[in-house]
């Protein structure tokens, strides 16, 4: 099932439906806040004689979150996270869930406090509220008389120790909850009529600016539990849960069972129970089995992720105390408010004097509905597994924004996002989430300087190099999509970022880094040599930063291409000239260590990292045979800090650029498969997250280099077909473009020769590899076919 239909409306388009007051609770019914968040529910009952084919549209936003149900079924969760000062309004067609007779529209609103972190990626105003627009069966749902509302008692949110950035953990008292509130027969006579709350300033806090949601709603797909991993009581027939049958837990019992989803997933949870008043139900979501963490949540000890004999599950539990009102016909239901990230779920039930019947958990997988058209296959079974795990990892890190890790943070970081956006461009022609990300970072930080390292976020943080990754993200979008009206909006913001680095250039060509002071973090990579400094290389007393200097040069060059695409030829030449001048200074100064033939990380001491060599190549400061020699030596030198999963995209791009393809090594990914990961880990230093999509490098590498498909002009109007050297017998796949897919198939002939066939829409010009021969091209009205031998 795809996501529920989102009515596509032009972003920012003026609409009278976005004007007018919000709903809030009356003063006498103010929702209690537990320090992290408060909750309130809204309920509208509508009688429908017959369901028509015409869409029944609801437009909804909330401060801070909502869950929309129709007749008890969850059909949407939102709104899309705000961008800068703009709140988004979702448009949902509820027609598929309506039925003749009484229907109940239920909206569960969660409001994060401004005095607590809560979910760090969710801006909030401190004014809990709901905005609804729409008419169903002549009932105007924008009027308060259409609704009843109530503060939700008995549900308390916690920050969590593992999920410290999320504020989603719950303790819920079923006795205080009003069950069946989405049923037509529910008595809401004690509920209140919502208070109209205008958008005008109130206590100096105005309601936010509203715009139409620019991305589709998330998927909501039922998925099964795959297996029972282990239990504290094997005498109980837990396999019944896999057969969609209930399990009875006797009185006076404390028992647990670990459920295996088969692979790591992001999903909403729901469970139904019968009887068992006073029993406590705990649900712990965990990525894997592991040893006791060294430091929660930052440092973990992990081996075989499926080893429940020698490992345990470590996560923050949600706790629910049963009211005991559940019956076979109408069981008591509990569903944590926000989705959980897990491979394993531990269900712990502690009964009192009454038995409990536990029904199977319901899992509803959720992620961004990426329409995947890109593909890759080859003669290597390993490559197939790398591709499949990479797709799964990426989708788990795509929701309302790209994310670093869905279990721990759900924050959109620029470096991570540049990689994930590039990966998604090789899978799909849907670039809406990428546009959203580019806009998010443009709206963050100092308009005259750096973008924030993560956006949206309620806690400002600046990683200088991440602003340069944002510029590279825009460049990738130009190459693959090529929309000048979109791109030119960011020229000024790009110039401001580049100006920040220009102001910090030393006479000898170094970017001088600021001190790490909490808000500023000079992070480069999670590599073991920089463990104590949290990913920051040693920069010496002057804080001369070689890696950041090369990154700045590379950003100037891609910014030059962006400016040229936007017909800013003078600005383009300025950036390119500036890059050349800085490159000449840095390679002839103290960054270069003649004794070792490497670049230092700073202006003194011995060379420390592969990263400085990688960025010397990516910046164009070193090229040709010198680049190949530099990288071949550096990647085999145990004295240099190696690149982790986070920077392997940069490393592999540099190796391919230098023609040193023989140094591309997939062993770290093979090792993860051996340890039974089903998604790629964040790093091998902290061993924190088991799902981090900057590791999905195969999604770019296989189509770009193994198939050899790459854009050579903006918007993929021209593409090269230049497969890298390979020991595969054959490879084939599809790469999306704005004009339609490019498909490539190559097969090894005798010796090292390969025959290559590529097809593309006729609007895309194909350029064969420089070393190609026996070239033939056939062009028809809608398709061109290129064949050659390599």
C-alpha cells in the first residue's frame, strides 16, 4: 500500500483555507504538561448517507504533532516538520475510510514543551493547538462546534536515555484513559467545545506562517512479526502470536518474550489485550542484541546482532498499565504515539491477580513513499545483498526529512543528507524530499554565514564543513534534475556560506577553524584516531585546517558550476579563480610534508589522515598519476586515520577520479553482513546506531561506476556511459533521469573486453567512454541505443 493520497498543492501557494483561527482547549481544560509534552484529543461525529467518489479533503496542522484516525484506523501522522518559521499544512483524502452511517474523525494532538528538549527536530511555539479545514457531508470542520475536545490524562512522555533526542517514550495509565473514544457510541458529553485561537500575537508568541505540505504523506504498511527470538518462559505458546492468535498470561506472572521483525524497521506499534486489570505491559524497541553499553547512549559493545544467547536488548521501554476493561469483542488497545525503530521488540507482561490475554502486536511500517525505479544486478551475489541492505537502510532514514539515525535522533544533518539525497537520486526521479532538505538548511543558521549542521532543530549546532556539503547537495541536484528556477533561489545563501570561509583564510592559504565551543563542532569523521576528540582532527595552536581548506576549494568549484547553470557567469569565474589561488597556496605551503609525501591535517607535525589526501584529490589540487599514487599509498598506510562509513562516499569518489579503482574495498560492508546487520551501521568506533544511511554507498557507486552512468550536463541532458574496471562477468541496471530511465547492460567477452549496451530517452545524449571502440548508435523517436566495446 502506498501512502494515503496527498493532494498536491504548489508549495507556498496562497490559499484561504490556510487563514483563520486554530483550535485550543478552553482554559478550564488546559492539558497538563509533564515537562516534555502535553496531549489533547479532538473528536467529530459525522453522519453520511452514502460515500461519493468525490474526495473528502481535510487540511490539518498542529503544534506539535497529530495522529489522524477515521473510524479508529490510523490514516495520517504529521504535520511535516516545520522549516524555518514556516509550518506545513497536510491535505489528506479521507474518503477511503468513510462508510454510510455514523463516522468518527479522531485527532490526537501532542504538543512539545518549550522548556524541554522533547523531539529535537520538532520546532514548537509553546501554544498547543490544532488547525483543521474541510467539509464532509455538509459539516464544516473548521468550526469549533463540529468538534469535542479533552486533555488527555494518564499519558506521560519521557526524554529517554537511549532516545535522548526524541522525547517519545511513554508511561500510560489505562485506568485514566478513555477507551473507544473513536467509536460512534462513545459518550463525549463531558468533553469540551474547542476554543478558537486566532493567529494574532498572543503573549508575544504568534501562530506560525502556514504553507502547503510539499512532500507526500508517509507510508502506512502492515508488516508481520517474523519470528520469536527468545523468551523467559518457553512453556507459554508464544508461536500463537505468529498465527494471529492470543496468548494467555496467568495471574502473578512476570514474563517476557522477544519478537523478531526479521529486519530493522520503522513502524507504529499497537497491541490489544483482554482483562488483566492492574497488569503492566512494557514494550522495549531495540536495534539488536549487544553487550552492556559502555556509555549510554553514545558508546556500545556489539558483535553478532542476532546473538540472544550472549547479548541482551537495550532500549527505553514504553509502559502501559491495563484498566482491565478489554473483552474478546472489544479488547483494550494501546499504541505508542510515534513510530519506533527496531529489529527486536521485547514484550514484558507483569500480571496481578487476574490473567491477561495478549493479542499479536500490530506493526505499521512507515517511511517516505519513494517510488523506486533505479535498479542494479550483477554476477555477484554479494553485490545484490549490498544493494538490498542499502535500499532498506535508506528508506528507514527517510521520513518527513532525511535522518541520521531513526532510533536515536531522527535529525537531518547536512553531511548525512547530502549522501542520502544523492543515493535517492540513483533510485528515483522523485526529488521532493531533496528540495525540502535544501530549503531547510537554507532557512537555518546565520543568513550571512553558516547554515546549521542539522535542520530543523530546536538546538542550534554548527559544523563548518557541513555547510559545504549543503552546497554539494545543491550541485548534485543541478546535475540530476536541473531546475534553474529552484536553484537560483540559493545563490545568495551559497555566497554567504563561502564568505564565512573567505573571512577565515590565512595568508598561506589555510582555513582557520574556530574553537570547538559546544555550538561549533569541527567534526570530520568517526574514526578511531579521533575518538577522544569526537571526530575532530588535531589542528595545532593556530587551528590551521587542511581538510576544511580542501573542502572549501571543492565547494568553490561546484559553486562555480551552480552559478554558471544559473547564468551568473561572472560569479562563476570569481569562484573558480578563487579556488585556483587557494589551491596553489595550500599545496606549496606547510600543509605538504615532503618527507612522507602526504598532506598534514594542519600546518605542522606528521600527516595524520587519509581524509586530507582524499580532499586534496576531490578539490582538484592533486590529479592524474599523482592523485592515484597519493591515494594508493594513503589507503594502505596504517599510520593514517582511515575513512569510516561516513566518508567512504568521498573516498570512493576520489579513488575513481584518480583511477585507483583497485583500492575500493567493500570488506567493511561484508563484515556487517557477517554480524547479521540488516541495515548499515553508523560507524565502527562508537557502535551506536545500527541504521545510518550514509553507509548506503552502493546505491551511488554501483550505477555511477559499475554501470558507468553519470550526468555530464545539468538535468541529465547528457550522460556518459563509462563503466569502471571490474572483475564481474556482467552487470545491468537502470538509472532514473527527468526524461525517463537510462538502462545499461554489459557482459565480459574473452579477456578483459566488455560489450556495453545502453538505452536512454531520445532527449538524453549518450557519450561513450573515452576508451570505447566499435561504437554504434541507433536513434528512434523516443529512444536511443548506444553499443560499444570497452
